[in-house]
C-alpha cells in the first residue's frame, strides 16, 4: 500500500475522487437545505453535482491506469512525488475545500474569483495582470451565460 501511494497516478486518482465526492455531497446538502423543492434542472446545485459526476469516472480511470501500471517489475523504481509536489497537492485540496465552504456565505462570483486567483497562483502563474483578468472575467462570463442568458441560478 505504501508503495502504491508513491505512484503519482494513484495520488491524482485519490485527489480527484475526494474532490468529486466532496463536491457531490456539498451539492446534495445544498439542494436539500434550501427548503424549496424545485426541479433539479432549475436548481443552482445541478452544475456542481454534474461536475462531481464527471469527476467520478475520471478518478476511476486514473486509479485503473495506476492499477495497470502497478505490474512493474519489483526492482523498477517508481518515481516518488517530491515534497513540493505533495505540498502543492495538499494546498489544492485545501483550496478547493475552502472554495466549497465560501460559496455559500459569499456566493458564486466572489468565491470563484478568489478561488481562481489562488489556484492560478498555486499552479505557477506570476503575472498579476493575467491572474486578475482570468480570476475576474471567468466568473463574470459564467454568470452572464448561466444567469442572464440561460436563466439558471448559480449557488
């Protein structure tokens, strides 16, 4: 088991699985706690739930790939994930969890702006103008598309 956890594909699969499960549970709790019994198609929690449902097969594919790759010879070295890589993955999981928690109190657009800015910075982008542009324009474009054009409420 310890050997398998050093495999980057296994780590990625577990991270995607945990994120998909967290997003799915948060979507279901959000939908059930609204008190309104609207159809799922009108619910603002449908999109996060769909993302979670997309994440589950992706996680399964990653774990299946890791299972197939585990047929390596016993003396072959499996490249270990470096300490900075482990810290980055942990930061990504914590950042996504914070995003899910913040989405309720501060709503979709501000939470997504903060999340995208932190995520882009975590992934290595250094240009502040680029970070600001993507972090501001992406949630506004999503808001315009879903709320204004499609009349779908966002969380």
